[in-house]
C-alpha cells in the first residue's frame, strides 16, 4: 500500500504561483510513476502532469505545458507540481496519484493509477 498526502493548495490571484507537494509513504517509492490530476467543480478528473521514477520521462497536458513543472525528490519520497501563471480555469481539486505499472502511453489515464491522495483545493480568483 502507498499513502499519498498532498499539500500546498490555497487561494491565489490570477498570474500567481503555487507549489503543490505530495508525500508518499508505505510501499517503496522506487519504480513508481507519479502524477497530478485535477477535478474542477462538476467536471471529470483529468490529468495534469506525470513523471517516471528517474525523472527522465514526463508528461504534461496541453493546459499545463509552459506553465506547470512536475518534479520529484526520491530521497524525500515527494513529488511536486510547480504552477506558474495561474488562471481562473486552473481552479480545481488537485490529486496526487502513484502507479507501478504505468508506461509512457498511459500516463494520462486515471485507470493507470492504483493509489490516490485525498486532494488539495486550488482556487485562482481575484
């Protein structure tokens, strides 16, 4: 089992930045693909970004490209999502997810991930 705990959400003005963190515990962090998803109010959960164990392979949704950066610190069992130039449409609950069976072509699919955090709210508003 893997336990995931997100933090770093909050209220930010348009154009601002936030850094989300996801701390993992339980099963070894080694070999995992980590991802961030988000779910706006009344909408489906969709992928934002993903990163493989080494950090050498990443995925970004079109909405995140150029503004968000995913990274991980394996020594700290933590994955991060740096979000810059935030827009009101980025408002959502952001979830961290882990998979030990994901491959490059499956990074964006929720069904690929077996472990999920409880989510952290990000609100972008003036």
